[in-house]
C-alpha cells in the first residue's frame, strides 16, 4: 500500500475489523468504488485471529490505510480510526456491511443542505443472508433535518452505524464511542444529538447485513438464557443511551421539558415491556412499567392500563392476539404472491 497523500480528503471512512475475513474485501471495495472518490479509508484490525486484514494484502490503493491494535472492542476500534482521520467528516462502515456507489455523494448532499449538522445519515436496507444478491428499492433523495429523539422513539434504527457520518470535531469534543458490549453506537448518536442538529436522507445507499455473527445477534441469542434474578430495574440499566440521557437530565433539569427525550426513554422501556409480554411474562413486564416517565404516549398508556388487569386476563388477551396474528399471516400467504426478501 502506498503512502497516503498529505492533503486532507473530503471524507475519512473508518472500518473496524474483527474476525470478518469473508466480508471485509466486499466492504472495502464498496468504499473504494464510491462515485465521490476524495476519501481516505482507515481499516482498524481490532486483533482479528482469522487473518481478516490479510484479505486486503493485494489492494493497491493509496487511499487505504491499515491499522492493527490489540483487541479492545468495536467502539475502541472506531475511536482509533477517528483519532487518525484527516477529514472534517468521518463516515463509518462495519466490516460485514457495504455501500452502494452513491453513498458518500448522498452524505455530501446532506451536509451541503444542512452544514450546521453534527451527525448525518442516509437510508439503509437490511439483508438477511450475507451471500444474497440484493436488489435495493429505487428512491429519490429526500433530505431533511430531524428531531433525533422523536424519530428514534418511533424507530430506533433511524440512524445505523453503516449509514452515518459525524463531524470529527464534534466527536472529539463530546467523546467517542463508550466501552459497552452493545449499544455503544446508539449512545454516541444520542450524545451528539444533544449538542448538534441531525439531518438524514431517505435514499437507501447502505446495506446492513444480518446473519454474520455480529454483536447484536450474539446478544439476542444469550439474552433469554440469562435468568431474571440478576436484573436491576433502573432506567440507567435499560441501555447505554438511556443511562446517558438520565445523567444528562440530572445535570440539566431543563431537558425534562424536552418531550422528545422523554419519549425516547419511554420507547426503550416499552421495548423491555414488549419483550417480556412476548415471552408471556406479565410479572416481569409490570416491573418495567414503574420506570416510565410522564407524559405517556397513547400506545404506551393503553399497555399500562392493560397490565393493571389480573395476570390471567392479560395472558388470555396475549394468546388471542397471537392467534389473530397467525390467522392474518396465513391469509396473507394465501392471497399475496410470494416475493423474495431481497426484492422488497
């Protein structure tokens, strides 16, 4: 690999790599094939033991830089890349995901429209099989400024790591990714959103690939195996982003008037309630209800009211909902032509 140019590029791209040899070359090629080519690509090998960085040995592009460090976690790997970045804006891409050729051009368009932003992101598409040939939905560019907490309370994935870019100075000022097993990205976005505007585009330019053994998938496998006896029912323990916001509310009580923040916190508590109800554990769901913050959304208020009924009634209602859902799904399969997941 050649020595990188001393002139600062328009974008720095940071790719953390840990045991993703089958996918890293695709990720790297998707960056180097961008229509906006004024970039540097920093791949941080976070102590991989599968020879992942070796898959890039024959990539002859002066924009590519490879950094190796002892295993410290994905957040630390991203922080190392940000620290070494030369551009004003840093875009992130996970080693098992990839971009469409217009991704950075769309990021640049968002920044041009809202230059005061500290965090911007495009749309993304989930891919269920790593080897699938993906047909992305064709859509125009719809760029807008968003109330991050309000939007994320409705859909937590409004911003995804492989579709986001951050202003480097903002990251350096308010801290990088925290040392969390999962949720370090959402905590970082929420922290930046407290201090900077957020802007997004609905145009899909990034692929989030499932089924590659990522941190969230490993967590979902192990989460239900752990017993409820070790749980702590506190807002700070819900997630890193909620814990950070709770501390922010303590330090700046005026933030309590921001209903978007309380809606975000309640949405995370609701996820815990929903998860327990999905597993049929009414008692556990009720314990989380006490963590909700007023005012409640109509949907959450209905759930809270339902949980005040006798547990046997709640379980019976859940059983009826499951039967109804299965009936609807069966009817849909019978009446709607079969479509592949990739073509949606």
